[in-house]
């Protein structure tokens, strides 16, 4: 997991065919401690915006956005994700 401080972009990897729950755990690991506490799995959206694409809109309990996680690359070794934080 490569977290870039001072930037709104963070990246992480998951094993091939990782479950939504495994991906959610990785998303939480990249967020700040306050974002982790605010993130609501039940309010967040897991989407397939196009064939082969995946995104997670990470939301708070009040349904405001914290970040968007996007699947950026699929390889035999695993899937690469990028997280973009909301301002």
C-alpha cells in the first residue's frame, strides 16, 4: 500500500478476485483515522459503472462523500485501486 501524504490520491492493491469486504478493509486502511471513523459501509455505494469497471463511493452516515475508490488495473497478481478524496 502506497499512501501519498499531502496529496488527494492514494493507491492500494488487493489479491485477484478480492471480495467487496476485503476491498472495503483496504479502503479504510488508506483513509485518515477521522475518515475511518466517519466512513459508513451501509451508506457507501459499490458500483460497476461500465463493463469491467468498479468504483466505491465512500460516504458518511449523513450520505456526504469522503472519497471515491476506482479500480485502475487488473493483473494476474491482483487489482490496483486509486482513492480520490473529496474536499
